C-alpha cells in the first residue's frame, strides 16, 4: 500500500513545496517515513499493553506471620495500613498495629525504650520503585527508604515477594531473609 501511495504523496509534496525536486523529496521521505512508521508502531504497542494490575491504592484487610507453622497476627488483631502503587512505577507501604498505645510524651524522639520497641516491632513504612511484567503483573521492587534501615537498597523478586491480584483483592506473599513467611491481604480502595 505504501508503494502505491508514494508517488501520490511525492506529487502532493512537490506541489506544496515549490523548488523541491522529486528526487530530493524521495530522499527525504526515505529517511523520515521509517521513523514515522516506527513511532506509530510504538504508540500502537503501548496502547495494546495489558493494564498494570497493581496500580492504585490498597488498604490492609489482614496481616499474618507464620513462624514455624503458627499463624499469628503480624500487626496486631486490627492492622492498619496502606499500599500505593503509582503509574510511574513508585510505591509506598505503611503498616501499623492499631493497638499500640500512644507515647507518654508528645515528642516522637522521646519515647521510653518500651514505647520505642513496641512502635518499631508493630509498624513498618517503606518506599521505592517496582516493576511489572509484560502481562501487567508485579515482578519485583527495590526499597529506597524504610523505617527499618536494613531494608534500604534491597531488591525483591518473585522469589521472596509475590502479589496475586484477583479482582479488587490482592494477596501478598513475602518471605523474610530468615525464612519467616508473611501473608497480607489487601483490598483495592475504590473511588
């Protein structure tokens, strides 16, 4: 089809741009047309890519830790938390135990050792970047910042972190380096 329309395009261009000869137009079109077609193909490919399955805001439903086969609440009996995945492949996750009492002091840095221990053990906050595969499913993340400094710089793959989306529910399967398994169920926040 392109071969049949090329003379028509060149003739129209020659009429529209006085002073150009057919040979010059052919040279220009030979150089520009492949770039134009490649750009159109890239746009078409991007439009047909499956949607990112995890993008959006999620709130925690349950969080369980399973050391040695025991099923225990990971962040108390009433965990609270949000997990946000942005379209530009960034994430932020915050999980807290809603039963942790307030500090006696209103100054965050002046908690007692017991208050600090409870707050650290009962909450986590971290952020970074993530990837999805060709099907739009989660394929890994990198932690850029965390309230637990040891996680900073860690890269997680599906080997130690899997996110399975079924409708507006997502199940997180995470295995800590020590082998402890965590299971968190998330619900998509709808507008």
